[in-house]
C-alpha cells in the first residue's frame, strides 16, 4: 500500500519543484537586471527626480547628452575610438598568437598559454595603478595611446582563448588536402583555415571592443583629462553632479553592447570566450 | 632556426612584446617601488626599506583588510546561493529559451560596472526608489547606502554571472539519469540537492567561488560609490594613495599584497577549472 501511495503522489512532486525553481530563477533574473532596467527607465523621465516608474516620457536627457560637449567627446572621440582600435589591434595580435600557440608550438606551449592568460589573473585596478606609475616614471603623458595599451592587455587573453578554441576545432587534414592539391602553405591557411575561423575572429573582435568600451578600472587610473572615457566621465558625474543625462548615456552603452552580444551569439557560442 | 620556428616566433612576438612592455615591466616596477622609502618632496627615494609593509599592520589598515575579506566572503556566499538555482535551471534547459537566458546573463556582465552601480544608486539612494516608497508609506527615509550590505548587494549583482557560468558547466556534466535514479528511489528535492547534485557539482562551485572572491576583493568602484567613507576596501586605499596622497611606495606595497593574494586565489581557480574540463572530457 505504501508503495502504491508513493506512486500516486510522485508525478506531482517534481512538477511542483520545477515551478518553484522557475519562480526563484525569475526573481534572480530581476535582481540581476534591475539596475539596467532602472537606468533605462530613468533616462526617459521628463523630470530629474529619478522616479520609477517615470511620470511621463521624454527624450530631454538624450538631447542633453547629444548637446553636451564633454559627453560627446567621451563617447565618440575617446571611448569609441579607443575601443575600435583595441578591437582591431587585439584581434590581429591575439589572433597571431593563437595561431602560433596552436599550430607551431609543442614544447613550451602550456607555459606560453599561461603567460597570455596572466592579464586576467591580475586585478584590473592593479594593472591600472601599475600602468599609471609606469607612464609617470617614463614621463609619458597619460594619453589615448596609454589607454589603448592598457585595454590591449585586458582584451588579448579573450582573443587568444576564443581564436584558439576555434583553431583546435579544425581538422588539419583539410589544409594538408589543399596543399597536396598544389596550394602553398600560406595559400592553404588563407583559403581553407581562415574562412573556418572567421566566426571566432569576429567574436574575438566584438569581445575586445566590449572589454575596452566598458572598462572603468584601468581607465580610472590611466585616463587623463584629454582621454576621459565614457565610464570615467559617468563616474565623475555621479560623484559631482548626478542627473539623468548619465542614464541616457548609459542606455546608449547598454544598447550598443546588447546589440554586439546578440551578433556574437549568432556566430559563436558565448560561453567559449568567458 | 627552422622555418617553422621562425614563423612561430614572428607570430608570437607582437603579443609577447605587449605583455612584457605593459604588464611584466610595470608590475616588476611596482614590486621594486614597494621597497623604496617614501619622501614627501620627491615621492620616493631609492633607499631600500620594509617600512611600507610594516605600516600595513597599523590597526586602521588591518581594519580595511578585514572589511575587504569580509565583503569578499559575503559576496561569494550570496553569489553561490543565488547562482545555484540559476545555474541548475540553465544546465537542465533544452528549449529555445536557453539562448535568450544566456544572453540575459552575459549582457549585464559586459555592461560597464559603473553603469550598474549607478542603477543601484537610483534604487537605494537618499532620494531613490526604495526611499520614496518608504516615505509614501509614511515611514521615514533611511540611509540604505554606506554599509557593508549595500556593497555586497552591488558586488553580488556585478559578479553573479562569474559564479553561474562554471557552475552551469559542472551541473551539465551530471547525467540526468543520476538525478532520475535518486528521485525514483524517493529522494526529496532537498535530499537530491544535498546528497547528489552538490557533491557532483562541487568543482564548479569551487571554481565559481574562487573567481568571484578574487574579483570582489579587488573592487574599487563599488565600495567607492556605494560604501563611501564608511566601507573602504584595499582597492580604495590603492586609488587614494596613488592619486591623492601620492605615497607611491605605500600604494605599491598594498598593491603587491593584493596581487599576491588574488594571484594565489586565481591559480587555485585555474587548477579547478582544468580539473573540471578534464572530467567533462571523460564524461
């Protein structure tokens, strides 16, 4: 009888547990997304009272953002410029390193791989502090170039990891087949392997862009008045005069990053890079 | 050198150059400066001393270290508690919602932390959403920021995905059949978690915890904006000593201590991650 009773009750139990789990997960997602949702909502508030839900809808703070010279400079002439440069440089340098590691090394590969991942191990604020002292010691002014170098360090490990993962998945006999059909080694690489790792290169570039575009910890130390990035400008605005222009600027950053990640997810598995 | 070897060097050289010039040399410089003597007029003089490390044992700095460790541990705990159900759900999902759920997990991670902290300031600030609700309900406004809880909330939200991703990988490696067998033998959900899921997903939990902890203890922006003067962590000390007090030898010594600490935690993290991928490979 006891067994029979169990059999009747059993199917409903996992079902209930599953619904409890879903509810819990939805609440956790709300917690995770709350600050972003609030920032987006506040950016459309016609007043500057930071209320939720906003009492109306206006684009006033977007107008304020696009007419603010400092915000424009921070967004377009510093953050965007630095992030695009970092995306290109990190993908080229890191992509070359990945090919070197995966295709050309057997001895010493593990050691060099570890070396290329070290920037992840070092806390970002220490990279920032070390670079600031280093630049000051060398009497190099803290400029856009210094910032690009710092962001390259943050981005290269992501690129090496993403492109290596792409390369490891490729059967080398494809290149060998091309070579036996008369292609040179270089031709075989460019015409056979390159198209196959295009998607990992693209995701690597996207990740490099995002890492640079949203960095605050390195930029807080390294960025000078002439190279104030958007996150650093937002930071100082929060400290000195918080108004919803910050929310408008933040919303634009969130949209840009979400769009790029959506592209990355289409061409690549997000989890490989992280 | 063979053609093969020359090509390898050419491919790796630019990356290695960046690492040496902008990572290894600056970090080595920090270590050296940390043993130099502070001079109010010239910032440092190259006279070797261990005084900077000695200064660290002053009760104030020990207090800051304790706050840092405490915030790190609480954040790790909160991430584990919130991250487990999320990771379990994602690991067991087969539907087309999985892509969307992963996207919603990774997007906040990629948005600048300063923006997410700004969101929390709008929620918890003096005239924030919670306080206006409290006032509307007839209760007075409270200072919800400037305490350890606020900093832990901010960091937990910031670092939760770092816990979920390795944990999810670990749970995916547990065959569903194991879970079903436990359930068929009459295990309650709690027993299933404690006796089956938790022990089998321990590597993921450990690597997620180490990652969250190591990033949490080097936090700067979160305690600066959400903790103010009341909750100061080692990162804030480094920032102030480098940019405000200009005591670079002392700043360097704190940086070295923080570096040694996080590198130790991160090495442990990479080890567990490697063990995890080996296990996954065999499964």
